[in-house]
C-alpha cells in the first residue's frame, strides 16, 4: 500500500499560524510594494529601476510565504514546492543586482562580475529544482552575497556629489545590508537564531518609497513647468507666423498648420509686394519639437540654421505678367491644378545648410485664371497608415482635384482632415498652403 501524508491537526495549523504570523505579514507587505512598483512602472513606461524593484520585492515577499510552516502544512508532500522554496533563494539576488546597477551604485568592473555571478546563481537555481537543495550551493552563495554587499556598501560611501535622495537611499541600503550580512553569516555558520533580514528589507523599502515619492512629485512639478513653457513657446511661434492672407483682387490664399507637438519645425510666410505681386514661402526644418521650432524661428528671423537641414519652397506670383516663378531646396514639388488636371512643378536644389556650394534655379510658368497651387511639407505625403503605406503624391493630387470646387480655406481643411484620417498617428508636422489665382485671363 502507498503511504499517505500524515493528517494535519488543528493544533498544528494554529501553532504554525502563530509562528509564521510576522513573516506572513511582512511577506504580504513586501509583495504589495512590488505590485505598486510594477504599477508605477507601467505608468512610467517601464522605468528599469521600478521594474527591478518590483521583481526584487515580489520575489522576496514570495520567498517569505514559501518558507512558512503554514504553507508547508497545506501543501505537504509536494516535491516541487520543497525545491522551489530553496531555488528562489538563488533568484532573488539577480533583480537586486539589476536594481543597484540601474540606480547607479555599481562601477564598470563590478557590473561584469555581477553578470558572471548572476549566471552562477541561475545554474544553482536550476540545479536545485532538478536535484534538490545542496549545502554547497548555499555556502557558495552566502559567501558571494556577503562579499557583494560589502563591495556595494563601499561603493555607496565613495566621495562625490551627494543629493538628499541619495543620502536616504544609502541609509536604507546600509541598514538592509547589515541585516542581510547577518542573515548570510547565520546561514553559512548554520546558527539557530531568528531571521531578522526582513526587518532590514522593510526599512530599505520605506527609504526607497520615500525617495520614489519625492522624485515622482518633483517630476510632476517639472512636467507642469515644462508644459507651461511649451504653451508660451507655442504662442510665440504662432505669433511669428502670418495671420490671414490680406484681401486681394487677384489671389485667395489659405494656410493650415498642425504641429506634431506643441511647437513645430514647419513654417510659412506671405510676402505681399502690392496688389499684383505676392510671394509664398513654405519650409520644413529637420526633426521635431522644440529644437526644430527654435531653428525654424531662427531661419525665419535671421537665416541661421545651426547645422540643421532645412527644406524650403518659394513661389513668386505676378498677376500683371501672368507668370509664376518657383524655386525649392530639397522640398516636395508644388502641385498645380488647372482645368481639372494636376501637374507637378519642381525645380529643386540641395537642402538649405547642407552644402556651401549649393546653387538654386527658378522655373517659370504662365498663370491662368482659375489655377490652384498647393504647397505642403513632407509630413503630408509621408503620413503612414497601419500597413505602413504613405499617403503619397498620387492621393494628394486626387484630393486636390476633388476639392477644386470649394474655397481655399475649405480645401486646406479637407486635405489636413484626409491625412489625419489616413495616418495611424501623427509622426510629423503638417502644413499646407492653398492659393487660387483669380486674376484676369
């Protein structure tokens, strides 16, 4: 007959609960901290420090539960459980090492040593799950952990710039290290004394929680200030862009400008010489956000590109001569809608600020009453859908034809709307200029 597991009595369960109460409480608290760290990591887009802290705390708390007599009574006879509660001892130092590395406590040489020790610990864990616990594994690990903690403390005490967060973290670390070293000495010497390491770990978590709360609050305040500054920058940038195109008997012009972020590298301008002659400029600075916006403003105001590339297109319209002159620097071609057909007007040189020897030429074409011109930046044609397909020149030309019967303002709105509906996300600034020539034939 097969031997059955001995029956667990109520007195055994009660005695185990009394004995394991503090460990179960500390284990639950520490695992809760790990869950909170994991949640904050998800919110903060997988901050490495929070990720490693979550694994460190979660595994540490789980170990306390696995080693409780109460769980052993509940799952007695389970070979897997008996091996897992020993194997987890070798896994816990790994996220701890990764955490200290991400927090900047380790030097280059100690990182290399740590990775080698991590491999050894994984081997010990796998061996324990396969063949069961061995004293030699614990003795080697105990000595290694004691040495690593001593090195860690020595490095944390090195002189250099110290901020309040570092001081709090270091104090919590020193307390934890003291308790951890004692526990490893107790394990190596097999002393029958209480395990007090969880107390040190709890103190360390409190220190880390305090620092994390301070940093989170500080980051939120900094983010709020940055958002306020970006709003001011957005208003300043909008102020250097021209307002509505002035009333003209010969031209109707509409512009639409949709930055990818608060500020953008696209810009445009109207140059109105008189009733008969106007100029339209559109340009695109490489990159996005604040750097591109600053360079865009500098280019417009002082023609200084600070080594960033700028594409640009300029068209001069002369109603009296019934002629347009077009030139560009690495910019997408202008589209001309005439008699229901779209043609490209292209006369490109190299991008501005790319090469000192770059030269530029001008293409001249006649103007016909009813002509519609479209200037745009590459964010329009390079907008990609979920399949990675660009909106493209062909679709833009077809859209320009479909909007031929509406006013330039409506046409510009429909073009922007169509691109936004096509794109899975806005990955570039969007700018269009639509110009109708309504002068005499």
